[in-house]
C-alpha cells in the first residue's frame, strides 16, 4: 500500500537504482580495505533495501590519497575534497574517531549538512566494521533519524533474537528521499547493468 508523505501519495513508478561510489583511503601505498570486506557490506545493504524497492549500483570503487585516520570535524569535512558528484559517496577510512568523546571510535557516520540539501552529504565507514554498517548509514543518507525500537536497523539496541528490520514508514521516507535526490540532481540515475545482484 502506498504511504503518503506530507499528504502526497507515493508515485507508483519504481525508484531508479541508487549509484554508489566507494573511495578507499590508501595507507603506505595500499588501500585500507579490500573487496573481501566491501562485498559483505554491499550484500547486506542490497538484500535489506531490495525488500523496500530500493536497489544499488556500484559506479566506482576507487582509492584516494587522503588522511587514513579521521579524528576531527575538519578531517571529516576535508573528505569533501575527494567528493564525486552524482553518486552516494562512501569513504572507507582506517579509523573514524567519535568527535564527541574524542576517545571512542565509530563504525560509520553520515556526514554533512543537516538541512538535507544533500550537496555535501556523504558516508564515512571505518574499515573492518561489521556488515550492516553501510545499511544503517544509508538509512541516514536517505533521511532517517535513529530509532528507539529494538532491532530496528536505525537503533543501537539489538536483541539478537531476530534480524534487523525497517518499518514500512521508514521505507516510504527513504524512497521519497531517493526521488527527491534525483529531482534535485544530487544523484544521477544508475544504469541497470551496474545494479548489485542479490546473492
Ligand atoms: Zn546512526
């Protein structure tokens, strides 16, 4: 059943595949993460989002020569220098420090302006983080705040008794955001041949 967002019924046309760009930082001449780490992140996200009518396409996996350890707000902002327009940028770094505690590390973050103009919004993930981090950060990228519901993908609480899930209203919000990103020109529709196949 289509869910109305802001009083408007949801369009019946499918959402175009979401184009992803992975940028892996180099350290000592080698990328801090390889395909054996990236593949499960992608597989988890593709499977979770397919149920919601959202698909991903991998447009590029590139290396970049930035700071491997992201420790400050400025470090996070500076990743914008490596930003590739038209795609959802996912930066993979060696370490991602929690800028609020300055002692802990985070698995991932969706970084950028909070007014959702999306122009400077991108995902940062610490290499080695468990599969599912991309799935969670993509939720933020597509407009979701955290949830207090145990086992919700957007929650920090896990019962380990059931797999993480999204609610139908969250799915509707994410589809609406994806459509908005295309309308704004923030994303370029990805070609079908690049769409991530489900395992
Ligand atoms: Zn989060």
